[in-house]
């Protein structure tokens, strides 16, 4: 089922910001963070550091989640 993105408050590098993500991506991101024994904010911070300037944060998170499950499927 398609859902509209929801704006969620997060903390990056000691400042508050928000990101708009659909529930399935947010739920998957939370699941990944739990599997890696880290908080969602820390995982998002890592994604933020790796994304460069050509990609928005929400898009980078979606791509991270997609890549995570593609890699998991192939192992």
C-alpha cells in the first residue's frame, strides 16, 4: 500500500532537522538500526555523511534501505 511521506524530527550533528519518509522506509530504517545495535539518529548521521551533495537526505535514506535489503538478499 502506498503511503504519503511523513515529516519526522531527527537530530544530526547536534542540530534538529526533519526528513520526510514513507512509513515502510522509516520502519525498515528502524529495523536496520536495531540490527546494527545503534540508534536511528546515528544511522541517519552515517548516511548523511556518506551521501555527498548530489542527493537529498530522504533520497539517500531510501537508497540506503534499498541497498541494505538487496545485499541481504544476495548473501
